[in-house]
């Protein structure tokens, strides 16, 4: 049976989905034929004591780069619940601790992140209760990021605001130029239009 290649031809402008082999899928039940214990989470966890897991996670938070990245995510509007959940999933998948330990440590880590953010005057979104469209989310994220930046790095915030103002002025100038060009084109076409004599219709009749 002839099938399509398993790799995608990047020079082809067509849909990448159409280039894939429709038969290139795992066989049902294939995972049951693998030797158990190959994945980290299939082996005994490295830590079974919740307190030890908390200490390890908090020790990682004390690294400046990790701390700044997490605080930046919170300042950008990411919910603490989502950040902690992603950390718990990563710890379980890497075999650091079991799912039970992950559920125990999640509230402690969430409270630690909230406390640290509030101490740095960073607004906190603890939970995600409402669903907003992507445009609104991007706008809110930009506003929260700028607000946090004004508190943490006022000089950089002023620079970014100035650059955004310049870009806004450039865009307004481009829009104004486009409007002027369109207006000139309309006037030129009106001048090129021939005069049409009246056919006596009521639209051409003056007031009686």
C-alpha cells in the first residue's frame, strides 16, 4: 500500500496535515507492550515526605533567576493556581515526588508565592474564575506588566512608555497620510468624470 511520507516537506506550500501519513499513528495498546519503569514517574518517587518536597521547592525559588521569572509571570497576570499546578505536574513527571505529595504541597507553595509577590508590591491573581477573549487578556497582561514595572523599575517603564508613544504617533501619521491620499484620489476621480446632461428626471428638477 502506498502511503505519504512521514516527514513534512517545508518547501510545499500546502497544508502540513495533508502531507502526513494517515497510517503513522501508535498501535492501540502499544504502551502496554513497553517495559515498565522506563519513565521517571513509573519508579518510586525521590521524596515521599511533603516537608522535604516543600523545602526543595522553596530552595529552588531562592535562586535569583527562578525567583525573577516567577515574579514576572505573576506580575504579568498569570494566576498563582496555574503556576503551582504546572510545578506540581513537572515534579510528578520527573519522579521528584508522588501525586499525593504534590497535592499536599500545592497550597503551601501557593501561599508562599502570594506572600512573596505582595511583599514586592506585585498584584496577585490567585485563581482564574472567568474566561476572557485573547485580545482582552493580552491588554490586561500588558497593563499589569507595565504597572508592576513602574514599581520595580521606573526608569525602564518610562523608556517603554516613551517608545510606545513614539510608535503611536508614527501610526497616527501613517493613518493621516493614508486618509489624505484616499481623499486626493477621490477628488482626482471626480474631476475625471464627464459631465452628464440632465435627462429631465425629477432628481434634476429644481423647486417649482
